[in-house]
C-alpha cells in the first residue's frame, strides 16, 4: 500500500505541477506581463485565455474584408482595422498578443529608426511561422548572420549595376509584348490591369533572374498564389495538435514548389554539364549555382538554400511590383491631371521611341508618382522584428523574446508626419526628393524598408515600373471603369482584391 500511496502522491504532484505550469503560461504570466508593461505607460487590448488578442483581431479583419469602401486612399482602417483602432485607443506604442506571445506595436518613427538600424543586433528578424516558412524557408528575407551576408552579396550583384542594365532590354520587350495584346481590344473596352501586371512581372522576373520564360515558371507562380492565400487567412491563427486542411495543403504545395524549382535548377546544371553553356550564367540563378558548387564551404550554399531563394525571388519579384503598378494605374486613372503631366514628361524624353536606361533615370515626375503610390498603397503593410535580449528602447525597457510589429500604413498615413492631406494623392510631396519629403524623419517612409535590410530589389522594381508606365502612357489615356470596386486587402502584400478595371483610349 505504501508504494501505491507513493505513486498516487507522485501523480498528484505531477498533475499539480502541470496545472500550475499551464495556469502560469496561459493566464497568470500574461496578466503579470500586462501589469509590468502598464507600469511603463504601455497599455493595450486585454489578453484573453489561449487566443491573446488574435480572436478580436480576426473578427475585426473579417468584418472589414466583407465590406467595400468609398474611393478613398485612407485604407489603414480597412486593411488592418485592429491595429488602426488600437493605435487610436492606446497610442503609438502598445501591447497586444499573438496567443501567449507578447507583441509590441510601434508606430513612433524615432523608435522605429532604432529598431530597423539594429546597430547592436538586438532586433533580428522574427522566426518564421509555420505557413510563411513554407514560402520563404530560410531565404534572404528571413535569414540572419553569415548566411544572410552571403546571399545578400549574391543578390546585390545580380540586381545592381551592369546586371540591372542587362535586364533593361528584357523589361522593355516584356512590356511591349503585353501592349501588343492590348492592341486587339476594342476602343473603350474594360481591362483589369491587375491581372495583366501579374503576368508581366512574372515574365520579367522569370527571364531576368532565372533565364526562363513565364510559361516555364507558370506552375511556380500558380502554386505561390495558392500558398499566399493560405498564409493570409492563417496570419492570426494559432496552430493546434491536429493538422488542419490548410496545413496539409501547404505541405503539399511546398513539395510541388520544391520539385518545380529543382527542374529549372537541373536544366541549368545540365546545360553546363553537356557543354551547351560555358558557365552557370550571370543572372541570379547563375550566381546561386556558382555559390552552390563553390569548393569553399564558407561561401557555398546548399540545394535547399537555392530552392528557398528562388521561391523568395519568384514571389517578391512578381507580387510587389505588380501591386505597385496596379495601384499607380488606379491613382492615375482617377487623377488624369497627373496622368497628363507624366505623359508629357515621358514623351518629352522618349518621344514615341522605346525607353532607354539613361532616359528612365531622368523621369522625375514618374518617380514622384511612384513614391506617392508606395506611400498610399505600399505592398508591405507591416514589418516584423523580435527582441533578442533585454533592451532599452527610448524610455521603455523590454525583455528578450518579445515580438515587434511596425505597421507601415500607420506611418505612411499619419497626418502628424505628412500633413492634413496625408490621405490624398499628392505626388508634389516628392518634388525635392524623398529626404525632403520626409522632413528629416527617414522612417516616415518605409516603402522599401529601412536600414541594412532594405529591399535588395528596390532599383529593379522601380525601373520595371517606370518602363511599364512610360510605355503605357506613350500609347494610351485611361480612366477608371465605373465597374471598379475599391476593396484593398492584404494577401501577403497590399492588393486590389477585386482588380483594377480601367477604360483605355488609344492616342
């Protein structure tokens, strides 16, 4: 009986210990943390058992997603309604919860500058969650340390300088191919440019970065689109013990993506082996393969790294630039005065000839328009970081392992930073350049990020957008179709969820 009593006592102690651990993790710990933050003046929506603030946020997002909005550029309440509402209630620094994980939301530009500059390495990238990891793996967007430095160098080489000039001809040819199809449309026929721009940017990134055609990469883009939808609807979902349908589908898509990318990789390697080519090529895929076959282990990358980088660049090269072109076209379709100013500049530089690299560099008005489009409808809606160790940020102190969320739209549409007309399309803000427009507050504009992790494809995307807009403006005037429905949404990036329908008039 003594042994039985001892076993029973041990079982009770184990159950008690587990219960206390459970209680601390899911209730007492978060409540104590909330109190500690409140002592520093940091408030926020109340923590709820298991869900944190996720359930409340999801309800607000679902409600906003079901509704359309007037033709206003004040999209923050529509795309991120929970963050918009909580900033109004709790200020520029507040606490919310991803389940039991505390997250600080920061929209103060001075604090953001310290976070994104990250001089002492205290604010690395967040650890990629389950669904997003299927897309990005451990690629450039999320990599840290030596690995990030190695791949960043490869990307810098592939998307800058002479390599970028070599891509110029491909960009022009791809836009010309798109516009040739437009010629077959009847005068005044409605066209959804968001779909057109997705095909265009898919073609451009396929040909410039991977030496393949859109047809070869079409399966990859289709899979990335499906995976993007899964990721978006699970942004605030907490994983459980049993796999959901979305988790099973995401696993399947990851395997298909791996196979599709490896086919393109193997084709390039076989060309080298068979003597069809004397090198792996000077594009991004060629740079990756050179690094993969490098005998120096300190510089080499694995086959899985190649797949991760290809997925990342296929997605970012298509998704962000197509969104930029779609929103810019919307803005110019609404404001035909700025459309005409841009057209006059384009025709003044190129006439009716194809754009040139030197000419594109002289496009000041088009550049202003693109910056204003990025401010109002920036593809990246928020930037995530985590706190590596105990830090002092401004007047606040934060422990390690907290998350940081920087809502870009909160900065881009802040009247205190951009004036009372912050929600209006005013490209003249950028007449004297980006630095003057932000009035000495560089983190007021985060169209391409800030600090050492700024988007490596910034010049690539701007060049592609300038070429596409120039060639469209040379041939067409356009207005917004009465069938257009204004429903901006975040599907990984800020997208026109119901397309951008315009009416073309041939010049």
